[in-house]
C-alpha cells in the first residue's frame, strides 16, 4: 500500500475537550469517511503511526437541522472513530505526519 492509500481512511483528528480527556485513557478520536470500517482503519493506523491498536469504536453522526437567527441551517453529519491504543503508547497529534 502506498502512503496515499493509508491516509484515505483518516480525514482528520478531532480535537475537542472531550477527546482531550479521552487521551488520558490511551484513546484518540479521528474523523473518518462514511465507508471506513474497523478492520482497514486498524491496519492503516498501525502502519502510519507505528502503534498497536487494541480496540476501535465507530460513531455515526447524522445530518440535522439547526435554527440560527430564525433560519434553518443544515449541519452535515460525519463518522468518527475512537481508537484505543495499547497501554503505554500514544500518538502526538501536534507534530503532524
């Protein structure tokens, strides 16, 4: 596999307050495409970051309508993956790849 194909399954890391708290438990949150699956995601993360993945949880956020200043606004949905790493390992998201 080329590096280009490895990065196709990871769109971006999600850096929020909740995901930062999860990093204390060796968990990292990534935004992934809707067609991503756990098996391919596990192999890609292990090859890119050279870590051992123990578990992956996928969450599908649906599209929704939000009212802003009296108008309807569509908020697009996305899929995110919570990746649990082996104890003692971590991924530094600030350095880039």
